[in-house]
């Protein structure tokens, strides 16, 4: 079973269409926040070669659904991260106020 990472949401949707499983989404800062999708699945390396070489074929309806699914997961993850950040920031602010 192969594992592949991509920051390209379209490529990720293609992997889903080809039977890949989204294992995780990670974020890093590079002047802006960048999401990296990690996929696992059988034959992903071969499918990736077809994608890069422009020989990939996919059902367009399935592709649209996979793309929307990835977007939903991405935005849900971002909201959860933002809520945790806001909670931690507010908690730190309250602790500072108690000391003063």
C-alpha cells in the first residue's frame, strides 16, 4: 500500500476517486497556512504517474463529489483549529487578568 502527500486539493480528489483513503490533513505556515493531505491506497503511485502525465481518467460526477468532500473536511478542520486557538487565547488572557 502506497502513501502520498499533496497540497493540491484537485490531486487529492483524484486519489479519492481512484480508491485512496485520506489519512490526515496537516498544516504548516510558510508566510500563509498550507494544508497537506496524506493519502494511503493501493496503486496510488501508478495513479499519480497517470495524473502527472495527463493520462488520468475519472468520472466527473465522482470527482466533483470527492472534491466537495475534501473541501468539507478541510474547512471543518480549519474551524476546529480556529476554535481551539481562540479558546487557548481567551484562557491565557483570563489567566493574565487574574495575576494583575
